[in-house]
């Protein structure tokens, strides 16, 4: 068998192998991209929930600060009243 015949009989197999490897590489890249998109979507959802919790926390903190301010003002009035009654 001549080298030309061997090469011509191996050529289709080599082409098939290269085509299969290329297709596999493309599918792997698509799979990686889809996984990255999924991971990013999950991270974005978690960040959204964290942001919502932070806003709730800030609102509650402001409400508590307001409540504390009114409690402190009431205590101050009571102290002033006690000081004035002892004079």
C-alpha cells in the first residue's frame, strides 16, 4: 500500500475527529457560558434580597431613632419638671 493510499484513507477519519473535537469545544463553551449566566443571575437575586433587607433595616433604624428621640425628649421634660418643682 502506498503512502498516498494510507493518507487518503486516514484523511476522512482525521477530518471527522477534528470536526467532533470542534463541536465538543463549542458545546463546552456554550455550557460554560450558560452556567456563568445562571451563577450571575443567582448572585444578582441574592444581592437584590440583601439590598431589600438593608433598606428595611435602615427604615427600622430611622423609626427607632425617631422613637428614641421622642423618649429622650419626654425624659428631658420630666427631669425639667422635677428640677422646677424642687426649686
